[in-house]
């Protein structure tokens, strides 16, 4: 047998798929209790809506 006949043939490696960077979703947090809300979809209204928790508006984080 020749040396070439005993060599193992390696398969070409697959290129790693690069993922698109995750989009940051807007989030709100209550300063008093720490409750957090993540906004999945915006409503498209011109005016900004205020979410109330523990009697105070939630802050953007």
C-alpha cells in the first residue's frame, strides 16, 4: 500500500454562521419595587404612554 492510500480524508469544516446583533428593546423599571417591563411592539402613537407602578411613573432603563 502506498502512503497516500492510508491517509484519512478530512471533510471541509463548515463556516460558522454569524448571527445578527440583537436589537435592544425599550424597557421600563419601577424605582420602588424593581418591577421591569420590556416593550415587544410599539403602538405607533405620536404621544408617549406612561406606565404607572407603585403610584409613580416607571423610568426608562
